[in-house]
């Protein structure tokens, strides 16, 4: 797989995790409001995990883009 396809794939996965993060935050807020925080105290873990995966993917994509630019500069 070449760099451009890999960057595009990582950007797509990054957007996916951003959407999961937003939806899980909204769901956590909704369920905490309707059912109470005590009932859903462990639901906060899902947005935290989604945020960590988003940041991991974003960092990986940025590093891949940097490598691609360095490779283009060498040629």
C-alpha cells in the first residue's frame, strides 16, 4: 500500500473515532441525565477510550504524513 492510500485510510479511521467520540459523549450525557449519574458512572469510560483511540490515530496519521513529506523531499 502506498503512502497516499495509507494516509487516506488513517484519516477515514480518525474521522470514524471522532464520530464515535461525539456520539458516546452525547449518549453518556443523555443517560446520565435521564437515569442518573450513579446508574451510569462507568459509561464515562466509553468516551475516554474513544478519545484515546482518536488521539492515537491522529498522531499516527501525522507521523505518516511527515514520513511521506520527507520521502518526497528526498526524491
